[in-house]
C-alpha cells in the first residue's frame, strides 16, 4: 500500500509499530510459549510486565481508532496485527448484515492507519487533515 501510494510513510510506520507491539503482547496466536510453563521459571503470573504493558498499548491504540468492535479496530487487529491481507479480512468481515467489499475494507484500513499515525505521533492532526484533501 505504501509503494502504490495508498498510504503515507507515517501511516506505514504506525502499522509497523502496531504489528511489533502486537507480537510483543503475544496476541498473534497460541504458538508463543508462556514463561509459567518453563521448568524453573520464576514468574508466578501468567504474563510478564513487558507483555502486560504491550497489551495496554494495544488497547490504547485500538481506542484511538474507535475500539476493537469498530471497523477501524477490526482492520488494524486483523491486517496489521494478525498479518491478514485486506482481501482475507474483507471476506470474513461484514457490517450491519452485509458483506464488506475490498475497496471499503481498504478505505477503512487507510483511515485507521491515519488515526494510528496520529496516536503514535507520526502525524499531527493538521497533517492528517491535508491527507483528506
């Protein structure tokens, strides 16, 4: 999307930061081992402080795009976080009882990435307004 000009570099960087924090938060699948199962491990809690902080950051980022239940939250969770393509995400998504087309899905993702870029400080609000024009 960056190469074809659909998103800007700050939007790309915001998506990359979300993906990195998502991985640290261990939200990308059950294949990541937890410390509480390692023999001799010292952690009594089910997650480390680092993972807990990353999950908090994911929650804040999702709030910035409308929450996990919003179209933008779903887009960044599935595309930036889980690594699905826009096509995969749009095929499994639907809003208000109707399927989501790929152009609509792409638009939702672009808007969500702009909000993430503002949230992470890659864009200021005035810069984001100029993207709309």
